[in-house]
C-alpha cells in the first residue's frame, strides 16, 4: 500500500461509517414507531393470552386454557369456518374476474377506454370499507335496490332481506368484498400484462391462436407473480375481515356471518375477556401465516 492510497482508503471508510450513522439516524424514528406500535403490543398480546383478565382487575395465570377454549368453542370454530368460506368471495372471484377483465381491456387496445375503465373499477377500493358495508346493507334491504331490480325483471319471487336470511347472509357479505377487491385485482393485473413482451402475443397470433389460447399460453403464465401477490392480499383480507361485516350484519343473523375479527371484538370489548380475545388473535395470526406462507413459497419456487 502506497502512502497516497492509504489516506484515501481511510477517508472512504470514514465516509462509509458516517453514511451508516446517518442512515440509522434517519431510520430510528420509523424503527421506534414500529417497535412501539407493533412489536410491543404483539408481545403484550402474547402475554395476555396466558391470563384470565377482564382488562381492569387482577390477572390470573391460566396457561394454555384460553387457547384450548379457542379450539373447543363451537362458536369460535364456526367463525373460523366462515372466514375460510369468505376466501371464495374475497380471493377466487376477484382474482378470476380481474384476470378476465384485464385481458379484455388489454385486447381492446383503447387508451381512453382503458384509463376510464381502470378508474371506475378501482373506485370501490378508495371507498372506506365501513361506508361500503352501510351502502350495501341499504341495497340488500327488503325494499332495497337489489330487490327492486329483481321485481323489474320479473324475478320478484326471489326478493328477500338478503342480510337477514341465514342462507344468503354470508354470500351477500362476501359479494361486497368481491366488489371492493375486483378493481384492485384488475388494475394490478393490467400493470402486469403491460410488462409481458408484445412479441409473444404477435407470435402466437401468427400461429392463428384465439383469445382463449392467448390467455392460457401467454397472459396467465406471465402474471404468476402478480397473482401470487393478489392471492396473498385477498386471503389476508378474507381471514381478517371486520369492517364490512361489522357495519352490515355485526356477525348476524345468529352466527351466519360471524368471523374471527367480530368474535375478538365481542370477546374483548363486550365480554371483557382480554385473555381469550388475545389468544384468539394469536391463533388467527398463525392461521393467516399458515395459509399465506405456502403461497409465497410457491410463488418464489416458480420464478
């Protein structure tokens, strides 16, 4: 090492250290907020789950008793089952519909129409979920818009209070989620289609392929990563749903639309059983991870 290069390397190391310190200084507020609002409450939730506590009085250690209640209580198990049913409406329908809409919008090759359709489809995503739940509960009422439309087209015999009927309440709530999430799926998939090489479409058209063959041969494989992201987002939305259901049915009628989010709210704030609510929240987190992590692993392995 020459005398001229040694000071330069020392200055470079000093500059690197200063850059690291500046980076940590900029990161510190965000890290402190994350620890204060995520890590600490999460740790407290785990702690509370091992106690019988009403949130005010003295807490009593009960070990895994709260977790045993989660897996033996029929009402709590039913709410988990309803959450998995909602995956059909929050994930399968929006992603499937989004794939078809995105492919059709792209095939039309109309710039203005594409922009307007994306804006219209994405609009439900920016509406507060509580407001969406209230608006749809009006539409689902006995004298609401949906029953009026059925009467206009001669299907008045099908009219019913959709959210008050045990057989239709959960599908009706699920369709609200489908309406909210379809726009997000369509816009993200359209963005993904824009990244696919146009030469692939041109080549398959030269072979005389139609829309269906083009969709399954080029579009669907090219959107594998976008689909994995959307499935992850929508599955989490289904399993942790709260806003739409609370504002539209509050888990009724009976337990027809009861989901874990509503159950945790009732147990913690109505029944004042903080320990059981915390245990159910931890179980819900584990269920979400157990469903989402394999999806992420499959998406990475397919790259």
